């Protein structure tokens, strides 16, 4: 394996991809989907605010906006895309050394498209739910996840305020299970966009309950309790669902004691948590 060529190709390839994303809007374009979904969520917040006293430009609005584009694009440009390509090639080389030429254990390409899409959505969401639990339960992972929970005024852009280390943790846990199922790239794109839209809504200043569907879909009125400063006694967290709430109801971590519109957000000593992007990024390593 030519490591330097893989790294160089990773940088140049991602730069060309990013330029193309911004310059040529299309239906298969992550950049403009992020912009469009963000604007739609913000307009809904302005038209139907749940917390009516919250400003349209809430606390940390612009920093969270920067987090969105940093975590979605700039982090990959800085190095994640190149290094992840190296990791994938090294892993495939290791499999080859072990005599494993094909990791796919369940080939779903012959299944109906909608079945593949639903299966992938469920698999990704269940893995993410478990990883999210670990981010709360494992002390050193919690130090990284604190960045996301430092939000004290909830809004759509808070969805993507998280430490870049979380990308590595989530992708590491997702890689092998998803590689063992023969999904197509189109499935990944659609699931990613659906997850992005639901995540924006769940962090938005909108009151959505979903009625009877609350046992299936996560919502702002459920997720607000995940960000509540005070947790139930003896709990390391509640409502870990990313897009779906069903895992929390199935495994006993669902918690909606009352309307949480004005519940204080954050964690103990959140007032002393760093307030700027760069200080938040280095905080877990200093800890």
C-alpha cells in the first residue's frame, strides 16, 4: 500500500469534491442539502417558536453554524478523509492477509430498493443509539460529548455542534456492520439526508410530539430531556435516540416526565465550560 499516495489522493480528491459541491448545486449534493434543510428548520423556528422568549439569533447561533460546516466538510478536508482512506486500505490489506477477500455477509442488492433503504436506516440508527449511550457512559468519551451538551439554548444548528472525535467514534463502530451488508452508495446518501433533517428538527425550537408515532420517532419534546441539566437519579442519560425513539422505549431509557419547554440545559458546571470553538476542541485533551 502506498500510504503517501493514498493521503495525497485523499486531500486532492476531497478538495475537488468540496469545490464541486459548492459550485454545482444538484439533488445529490450534501452541501446544498445542508444549507436548504438548515434554512427550512430556521424558518419553522421563526414561524412556530416553542420557546417564544428565545431570540431568532439565539445564544451561540453563529458558533453552532460554524460547527455545522466544520464537522460536515472542513474536518474531512483537514485530514479525516485522507486518514480514513489509509485506515480502510490497511484494514482491507489485513483482511487479505487473513484470506478474507469479501467482507459482505448479506448481499441485499437484489432486494427491493425501499426494503434496502429501511433496513439500512434501522441498522445505522441502532448502531448510533448504542454509540450514543457509550458517549454518556464511558468517562473519557463523555469529555468529548460534553461539547454537544454545552448547548444552553436549543436550536436546529445545535444538532451539529459536536467534537470531531465523535465522527471517528461513530464511523469506527459503523464501518464493519455496514460493510458486511451490500448497500449501495445511493442508500447511504438518502439515509444521511433523512437523518440530517430529523436531527435538525429534534434540536429545533419547535414543539413536535408526533402523537401515537412518538413511540417510533424522536422529537424535540423528547430530545429536550436528553439535554436537560438534571437527570433522573442514578442515570447517566436518557432518550439516546438519534432519529428513532423506539430503542429508548424498548430498552427502558425513554423519559418525558412533563413538558420540557423551559427545562434548564447542559450539565453540572456548564457555566465554566469553554465558550469558543477552539477552546472547546482542545478541552477534552486537556482534561
